[in-house]
């Protein structure tokens, strides 16, 4: 189980007249094992939404629920993949992935098995003993994803996880994430700037207004994906050429362009 | 890389040779600088032979040097073992910082050397007074840099550790401590420098043995050759200990990109 609910959530940073309203009456329900992407102009509060589910930030009004219970603190049931990876530079790849399992006090044998399968899943077997600074950005992000996945979390929170990667690496990672999401479905809250990424990955896409952020529109991608059989195409570029894909993408672009100046798109 | 490094060594070597030539030139060859002001290489050599043979200021150079080194290492160790944990604690816990910071604000403007008279008054001319002043002077850089190290930890790294459910003790040992380690080592380098400065000053003012005591005696005997021996000895000791610390640092920070080369 891993449902997420935003109920009339406001978020204000600061106090009194100096306060900045970042989120305004956010309502969103994400079902168990659903993959929802949030897109919106920068500064609209996407990261803030994710940080509230993670337990790093509290709502100013309303409530954020996971499995029907209010979030109070961070925890391994809600794994986060950060944009800047946030790996521990003094730990090797293995040690980075292992920490969460050690914290769960799993027996060594079981821990080793889980780490081994996470390494295999993310194609990291040849870099087990490397330090993060010895890896490329794409490899570092694989470690970060493995570190999150190995926890077997109910909820996976990803804040522009591919934003720091170059275009080619990004495409590879998107394809891998889809593979991962099919192989082992999780509830995912995924934040991105990139509209195509959102449409390609998500079951639903929520579009936010500019600050103070509200949910403007939620699009059902999954229905279209299944109807048009996107998964029969192995490559991301083939999916992105489909008329149904282009249609959704253009719709979101237009919606976003109303929110931000032309220059930002 | 290698060629740049070897070129640097070459230039460095030439500078040293140039200085030695200049030394000979100004003293022995031209006599522009008389032995009453600065010793010639020959006078330096004679002083060195004397202190290594018969001894000077009560003992040989080796035992003076060993004594000073021992005090520095003891004072430095005490300062680091107390300063770094305090700095980490202040960095981690804002209430601790609020308590301790005022004490620092009052004590910090007092130069460590100004503690020497009080330390001698309390503890006499022996080792304890020296260790105390070294502690005072080396403590501060250790505390401040450990503190800054904790405060400058990349926030997402702490959040990642919390998200992974890292318990408190493991958080300190495996996240906060290593994340602060580059800054901690900066503090240790400054602490080590401070230790030598303070020790020599303390031995100059009041001691019965040690390199600073040699300097003090040589000054009273108007003995430039021996003064230079004392200075060179302190220089070499400081250099060697710094080098050792740098080696420890390179090992401990092998994971750190910034610390490489
Ligand atoms: N800790 C904070 N303190 C003050 N303001 C903040 C803080 N975090 C975010 N904000 C503000 O809240 C708004 C939303 O930020 P964020 O959620 O990071 O937006 P996004 O991820 O959509 O770019 C921004 O205007 C930002 O400046
Ligand atoms: Mg953001």
C-alpha cells in the first residue's frame, strides 16, 4: 500500500507580511502503485509538494496523507531521489546502497542479496567499490535510484531526477525507469520540467499554476497509453512520434505557456 | 602532471641553492654581514657540532627537540580530542552553540600567548604549563573549523540520511563526521601551527629544556650561531609534523575530489 493524498494543502514560507505563499489549496490523490508526474513553471511549488510527502516540510494548512495517515517525519517507506543525487561521497557505491538496509537491521545475508539485485537492476555491478566522484552523472543517479529502490519503499519521490543529466543519458535513464516501473510497480511522485518526460513516464500528469501553486489540471495518460498501445514501442523516440503522444504533449505545453512567459518554455 | 611537479621541485631546489650561495656570499666571502649579526655557515656548523656533542643549555639538540616535539604532540592531541567533538556538537545542536558561543566571543580576542604568564603562575616552568597554553591556542581552530564543517554540510545529504532512517549515533559517525572531515583537517593544520608557535613562545618565556629554551639561552649568551640552530630545528620540526598530518589527511580523505592533488 502506498497512496498519497493532498487535502486542501497550503504552504507559506516565512511569517506575517514577509511570508510567501508557495502553495494554495492543493488537492491531489495518488493511488497505490500509480505513477504521477507534476509539471509546472519553476518556483510554482513542485519541490515543496514532494518535500511535504517526504516529511522534510510541514503543511501550513490542510494535510498530506500517506496511506491515510498524516506525514510527520522522513522515513524509508518514502524513498527520495534527489536532483543533485545527494550520495554520500565518502561511501562506495555498495556502502551508499547498503546504508538504508543496515538501518533496517536486516541480517547480513539478506542485505547482501538485496544489494546485489539492486546493483544488477541498475547495471552497477562493475562499479561496486567506486566512490561517487569517480562516476559519471548518469552512474551517480543510478546509484541514487538503487539506494531508493533497495528499501522496497511504498512510495518513491523523485524531484527532477534527470535534470542534471545530459540529453543522451537522460533518455537512457527514462527508458530504464519505465522498465523498472513495469518490473516492480511503486507509487511514484515524479517532478519534472520536461513535458515529454512526464507524458512518457506517468500514468497521470498534474499541471500546476505559477506561484502560489495550485493544481490546474490533471491529465490521464494511462488511458491513452493503453488505448494506443504505446508499450509496444521499445524506444522512447518511437513513442514520442505517435500522434496520441504529440497531442498530449502539445496540450500540456499550451497549458504551461499560459502560466509562464514564452521564454521559459 | 609529473613534468609540472618535477619542474616545481627543480625551481624549489634552485631557490634553496640560491639562498645558500647568498648566505655564503654575504657572510664568509664578502663579510658584508658580520658574525655578530648573523652567523656564517661555518659558525652555524660549529654551533651544531657543539650542541650535538657537549650539549648546550643543559642537554643535546636531540633531547631538546624531542622534548619540544613531545609537548607539542601532547598539547595538540588534547586540543583536538576536546576541540573537534565540541565543534561538532555546537554545529549540530543550536542550543549548545547558544551556550558556548558567548564564552568564545569573550576569550577569542585574547591572543593565546597572553595566557602564558598565567599558565606559568599556575603550573610553574614545567611541562604542564606548556601543555595548557598549547591547548588554549590549538583548541580554538579545531572547534571553529569542526563547527563550520557541520554547518556547511550539504543539506540534501543530511536529508538523504534521514530519509534512509539513519539512527542518531550512526548519523554522527557515518554522516556528520565524514562530511565535516575536510574542514576538520583544515582546523587541525591551523591547530598544529598554533601549537608550535605557542610552545616556542612559552619556552622562550620560561622553561628548563626545549628548543625555545635553547633560543632563549643563545640570545642571552649573544650566540648567533646557536640561535640559528634553534630556529632551523623548530622549522624542521614544524615542517615534518605538518607533512605527517598532510599524509594522514590524504589517506582519510581519499574519497574527496577537492583533497586530491
Ligand atoms: N525553505 C524555503 N524558504 C523560503 N521560501 C522557499 C523555501 N523553499 C521554497 N521556497 C519558495 O517557494 C516557492 C516554491 O519553491 P519550489 O517548491 O522549490 O518550486 P519548484 O520546485 O516548483 O521550482 C519558490 O518561490 C521558493 O522561492
Ligand atoms: Mg524544484
